[in-house]
C-alpha cells in the first residue's frame, strides 16, 4: 500500500513533467515550431529572389512587346533586323565587310 500511495503522490509531478517535455519538443520541432520558422524564413528569401528575377524578365519581355507596337515601330530598324536575321541584302546596298579582329 505504501508503494501505491507513493505512486499516487508522484503521479501529478511526472504527468506535468511529461506534458512540459511534450510541449517543449513541439515548440522546437513541431509543425509550427522554431525549426519550421527558420525553414520558412529561408524559403521566403529564395522565393523573393525568384520573384525579383521574374519581375526583371517580365519587364524585359514587356519592353520587347512595346517595341512591336505599330505606333512605336521604327521601320528602318525593322528592315535592318530582318535583313540581318535572313542574311539578305538589296542589290542597291553597299556592303562593307569589317574584320572581326582588329
């Protein structure tokens, strides 16, 4: 009987310590714990960098789209780019070959 009384006396302390251990474990490594917050911070930095790269690419693509606007289209530049891309020239054109290495 003394043993049972001793266990009953210590049970609240053991249960409370077990609860504290459980809560401490989850405070550090649970789904909302300290380790997860560190992981979220690292992931947030990576996503922000990716977002900045995407914004830069979008602005570059937008400038290319704006260049295709018929109101802003420079026909001389268009003709030059078409000839350069297609490797053609007019019979009236004068071609000046430049040495690629000076």
